[in-house]
């Protein structure tokens, strides 16, 4: 069974050295898993027995289109009114625990590895019903309609049921020339990286196991010019 990371919370001891890897630069933000402590959690209206770590939000001059939370919902907790903004679309990815997602009138069992897409103006609710907290990543973004394209339909799938699509013809041919930012940042399970648009990037799998990550990119739409007015 694939294992995923979920923040354990807690607080560092009084003798812990505060020389972690966290950094915020003009090109990227790196939040290591050690930053996910009790003292930086938040709560949301309409959610019970729930706390979250807010790891990305719209920021002028950096990234302006989405927010991302790491959610922790205790057994019996959840929400019937998860988001008051009916224009937002949502992506959920579960890493720990069990929950029931009611989406457009249908119920879905959410377990580690389960992914859900929720289009705008779609009713949904969630309740954690396992014996341990349900943890998941929740990404929110205002839906941008496009001429000739209908609003996507909701769906739920587990990543174990989706075959891997390998990049074709990449044997010793897929490389990157890094000419601007020469930082190399060591990462491990539970870390979060937020890259500004056009930030040069590359990755190297240096550990003993497979290297995998969740990736969100704001693509397939015109750049929004209205915020410049």
C-alpha cells in the first residue's frame, strides 16, 4: 500500500535548533514539513473538529490565482457548507484517514490516495468517519470559463487505479539548463514548494525510493489582465 505524509502537528521542544530549511525568495517559497506545527494552524467557519495549515494564498506579485490548505478533520468532524464561494472549483487529495464525501447527491468513500475534482456551483459536504483524523490537501481556485468549453463534471478516483504515463523518449535526453537561480533545495515527504511563474526548476531523485509529488499548474487559459486596471 502506498504511504503518504500527513502533518503530525505538535510543537518543537525548547531545545530544538531553529535552523530549518524554510526559505522565501523572490522566485520560490519552500516550507519543510517541520513547519507544520500546532502554533500555525487555522480554522474555517462552518467546519467542525477541523484545523488546517494554510500553505498558499493569492499574493500580488507572486502567485495570484489559488489557495491551498492541508486539512486535518477529527472523527465526526467536517462541514455541510465547506466553501461560501460558489464560483470556486476544488481539488481534494487524501493522505490519511477515512471520510465520506457527498458530491452532487452521490456519496464517495475517501481514503489515502483518493482524488476528487469539484466544479463550481456544485453542492458538496464532507465528514470524517474513521477512527483517526482525515487529512487531505485542498486546492481552491476561481473557475475561469472559456468560449466553447463546458464546465467540467465532478469525479472521484484513487491514484492506484490510474496507470502511470511515462514521458516518451526521455532516456538521457530530457535535461535542463539552469541559468538564473542556482539554488538546490533538499526535499522529503511532507515538504511544500511554491514556485513563481517562470522560475527555472529541475529535480533529482536522490533517495532509495521512488520520487513522487503532487503538482498544480495554472495553465490552459489566457493570462488575466483585469487586475492591472
